[in-house]
């Protein structure tokens, strides 16, 4: 038997650096039961693991405190439960931080659950599972399995006000409260598939309400500066309405929903998640009013026996330099600048594994398309970046761009340089049976 007839879930973020005020708007005006923050990308968790290695009390989302300062008082007052993967590489430390923060926000009682168990680094370090190419024991940084709703359900049953996890699959953050509130069985594949459709529509927050969808004169979207984030109104049979807070910017239409449904989708009939192999192929959208779209037709079948693992590894260093040229002949001078830097790197024997040079605005994205001869830009920005094995070599690439000030074509200016370690991601798999997620409960 379901615990409620209609469940309202708001999407508070689509990635780690997303806007904060739309989430507060959802809490204050959205009439929601749950507020979900999806803030963890593949590379993000590898960087979080590096942060944790440097400081055992770090490794969670750097915007955790700012987000909680903004929304937590309202959520506690209204009984809105928060679910997020902002725990990243250190959910327990993230939970402890919220417990520490609560009194300063006027919150006397709060329960926070940390969901752990996605860190499977030891299995790959021990050789129990082979490392994907080109990862080796020398450059391995992290390995995190995509876990599903099971651990989140345990956290929900604990009565926690805030649930912080690590590498949970994005749709599972939204599916978990559906399973919990409606009492869906763990092997009801059609319902879990429909719930995953809803989670997939919601996981990118503002994308389904017109952000990213917008394309002036082709697909106009009003007031993107005040874009409202989405709300899913879900019934116990899995049917849902995607909407947003009335009066906010953006739009919810069948078109915005269709685009989001296709986002990062390979086989519509076999969308693999830890909870279900979802079938999106028969999904139907129907407009039910202004900024209201009904979602039906999702289904699913048996979940996979293996879980995807994101493996983070050190992949050298990147050195980058940029410089601008303006006026007549800007493109020719920019191209000459790039050629000079490449020649200098060869003359000074800088060991570069991979080198990329481009004129931003001309060939930095659609490199295979040539610019028409009649197109003579009045300004360009020349960029060159190389991947190397050492910070010294990366620095040399950036420094050669700076020397163009007085040793390159006329009129160069606005040099910027960036040197950083490259943390790359490879994918692997691990048997579901070896994963043992757990809930750590803090607070009162």
C-alpha cells in the first residue's frame, strides 16, 4: 500500500556548479515533498577522491555548505526531505558537516544519513577485477560503482531529513522516494522503468524546463535568467506530470521533454541502470496545460547483474596558453602565433604527448569545416594546449605563448596560462553481489 497518493519531487541541481536560487524557489513555492540535488559527474568523483587523499575531512561537494545554508532551514520547516550525491568521495564527512552547520541555521534537531559502499577501489587494487586500459596500478586514483535505490531506501526508512550519497546513478536519486512512498516491489520492472524515465527527465534540472533547449528564433525560451527548475508530480501507478513553479522563467513542453528523454541515450529500449533495464521506446508526452506535460509509457525488464564502475586515473599534465589578436589580418596573425609556438616546442625539445592548436570561433569545435574565404574575423583568440608527463613540460607550453608578447606577430595581448594535472576516466564493471552499501546515521 502506498504511503501517499501524489508525490512531488523537485530537482535542485543538475551538476556541481549549478545555480542555487531555483532550489530555494522550489522549497518555498513548489509544494514539494523531496528536493533532489544531482551534483556528481564521472570526473567529479575522481577529483573528490584526490581531495580526500589530501585531507580526510574533505572529498565532498565544495558547494555543499552553501547549498545547505540556502535551502536547509526552509526544508526542515516544511518537512521537505533532501536527497543528494553531494557526498561524493566522502558522504560521512559531508553528513558531519551538515550536523555541524545546523545550529548556526537555527536548526536544533536534524537527522542526516550518509550512504556508503560505492567505493570499490580495493577490488581493483587487489586484482580481483582487471583494470581497464590504459589504467595501471601506478596511475589508479579511484573506482566507484553506480549503486541504485536499495541503500537510499534504507536511509529513507531511517527517517533522515537529509540523505547524502556518493556515486548513485542519477535517475536512482529520484526513483528512491517513489519506491519508498508507493511501496513498489524491487522486481516490479515496468514500474521501476517508468520511474526511471521520470528520474531521467528530472536529473538535469533546468534542461527539461528550457535551459539548453533554447535556440533563438528557432526555439525561443522566455526569461532564462530566472529559469525555474522542474517538479515531477507522480502518481502511485507511475504516471507523472512534469511542471515548474508558476511565474518562473523557462517552459515545460512536449518538445523540452522529448529532448531531455534523448539526452545521453543509446538504446531507448534498453537503458541500463542499477535498478532496472528501462525501456523508453514507448514513452508518450501529452501537454496537460501551460508548463504541464504528462509522461506515460515507460517500462522495464530485469536489472543488470553487473554494475558500471567509473575508474579515475592520472593521465599526465596539461599546459595551455591563449592570446588574442584584433584588427585587419587577425586570423593570419593568430595562425602564425600558433605555428611559432609549435616550432618553439620542437626547438626546445619539450616532450608533448598530444598537442592541439586552434583559433577560437573559427576551428575550435567544428574542425573539419573550413571557414569561407570571405569570412575575415576582426578578432580571434589563439589557443594551444598540450598533454605532457611533467608539470615542467606543461609550464613550458604555456610560457611559450606568453613570449609571443614581444616575439610573435603584431598586436598580441590578453595572454592567459593554465597548468593542471589531468585526471581521466575509464569505465569498467563489477559484480553486483560484491557491493554492500550501508547507511550511516548521524544527528537526532
